[in-house]
């Protein structure tokens, strides 16, 4: 067994023992906070074809008589909640509650892959599509045969009808995972693509096969 | 102060009888300047009598024969991100106001299509480019149908030129001069709005509000319209909705049939409830 496989075993056993993602919800800005859920409350994620149906309202934050309800982006159970902050003034970024989100097999594979791949993230909340050259190479041969290196123009960011070319800045490799549909709106910091060094590719394929086979 | 902010517009003006694309020429000039250890002057303008390889967004064909106003402006990337996103609005505002100087009831369709009675009279293409030396420029491509009155098939029913709406032809150089003056005002005003924003809200927490967006809203005819929205609305329309407002960042608020609302910060709309026969070409 190679050291890479041993590391993979560790990652897999970590997911086996605790197949959840813990999502911290923090104060979006300063203000007085009022909780709208209790511990162990089940919460729904944002939904709808256009992501237009908000998730469960988690808390309301009021700054200068301007109340704002903050909703859950993910589904799960309220794992812990800082009730001592109820009715108190909080700073931006203060942790208010944690949601325990049960991971599906697909999310586990993605989680493991994201530890192995280089994730190229969206610089701004905008709509993204592949640069024409990359798009035609993907259409011809599939993303996993497209090799990119630093400095390549790979994606176009479109915001308010202004297009900005986005240049790749990570390690050279092939586009293994694509996390957006061309034209999708992607939040800043969310991964756009996962890039895999060519020599790591066999290991990545093994990860996927093994999780698919072993995970119930 | 506003005009001082916008003063670099037209610092260099290059005129060409024919070009492939004005924006491509600006990109070449940025590279040439850097090769000489220099930087392209802010506000450099390239104007062509006609274009042979012009295109709109998503590589759509853009017909640019002699008689029209075809130009591109280079503006250095010195805005805060919140104001960079308003740049396409400022350019659209300048173009719309210039056409309106001629008593034509031009309007803006979100984001910056210039339309008259549902027909497109002008379009704008904004790109942000990174030079080899790492300098970022906004390239503001503008096309306005001034004296060109012949359109190819497919564009005849959806395009219009100023000359078709006025009794005589327009003095093109005068039009271009007015357009550069309006760009000076609009870009200057956007910088001024940014300066006011920084003075008033040092923590950046208050909503953006500025003269550019106020003026833009006064000329925009999208409010209340039934539309189809899409990233590329010609090829892939996504959904129908009604425009019920604009947020403080210029995003269009769309109300779906079930009453839910979606805010879109990019993409295109096509009117469904007007005399507009089809989507515009750029």
C-alpha cells in the first residue's frame, strides 16, 4: 500500500465515523440577534428551480431598526445554539449556531476529492462560463482531457454585462471536476473547477470507485 | 469635481477608416505601450468608420457599416468592486443621453441596451482585460446606429438608426463629440459617487446609492415589464417573470408567477409585453 492510499483510508474512516458536515452560522453584520429556531430543530435548505425559495429562518438580526431574517442554506439539524446571545448585540462574524448536515454519498465523494484536488474558486459572485477555447476542448474530448497551467485564460466571469477573463493560478493539471454549469451564478469563494495533477489521476479514480462500492 | 474625474476621456483619440474591432485595437495598443515601457493613457479612444469583425456578447454578429458610431474607450481599473459593477450602467447612461440630445425618446433596457420603441439603436460591450504586465483595463465598446440605415436580414425588424427617426442625417463628428462629453460626465459621476460612498460609510455597510443609478433608473423602461430571463436569452431562455425593481447594486428584481422573487446580477432580459419583435443583436 502506498502512503497516498493510507491517507485515503484515514479520510474515509473519518467520514465513516461521522458522516456529517457541521455548518457554522455566524452573524452577517453587527446587530441585536433573536433566534428563530431551537436546538435539534430540523431545518430546510434553500430550494426551488431558481433557488428562490428561502431555507428555514434561523435568526433575525436588527441593526438601526432594520431587521433582517437569515435563512439556512443547507438542510439538517440545529446541533448547537448560543442561546446566551438571545436579545444581545453581537459583532459581525460571531458564531451563533451550528447545523449538522447529513452527507450523501455524492457529497462524501466530493468532500474527499476536494481534499485531493486543487480547487479554483470564484473571485466574485457572478455568472461564469468557460473561455471559448476551453469550452470547445471540453465539448470535443471531455473536461478530464483538458490540461491547464498557470496563466491560461480558462473562464469568463460575467457581472452586469461586463465580461472579465479569469486566468488560472493553480498547479498544472487536468480539469477533473466542474462545479458549475456555464451561466450559473456562483458565490465568491465557491469552487469553480477541481484540478488534478496528472500523476494523481489514478488515485483519484480509485477513490471514487472505492467509495461508490463500499459506501451504503 | 465630477468633470475632473471624467476628464481623461478622449485624452488620446485615434481615428481609423476601417478596423477589425475597436476593442482589439485597444488591446494591441495596451501591449505596444507596455513593450515600450509605458502604459496606455486612461481614456484612450479608438473610433472606426466601419468594422469588419465586430461582435457582440456570446460572439453574436454585430453589423457595423460606415455611418454608425463605432468606438471603444480604455479606462484603468481603479474603481472599488462595488462600483466596477456599475460601469456598464454608466456607459449605457452616457449613450442613451447622447441619443436623446436629438429629441429621440431613447430608453435603457437592463443592463445597457439602448432602445427606441422596442428596437435597438445602440449596444455596449464591456470587457475587463489584464495586460502582460498585470495592469487591468476596462474596455468599453460602443456601437450606435447613427446614419447607417441598412441592416442585414434578421436585424431589419429589431434595429433602428437615428437617421431613420430624424428628418435629415446627423453630423457624425458632432455626435461623437457629444458622446465623449457624456462619457466624461457619466464616468466622472461614477467616480464621484464612489468618493461620496467612501466619505459617508467608512465601514462600507450602508447601501450604495448614487447619481449614476438614479439617472439610469429615470431612463430605464424595464420596470414593470413582463420578460424572459436568461444568461444568453437568445440561445437559452430560462424563465418568465416581471421586473419589479432594481437592487442597490444594479441587480434586477424579478417576480415569478408564484410570487417569489429572484435577484439577477448578470444575464439578459427580453421584453414579452411590448412591440419589441425579437431580441436585440448584441
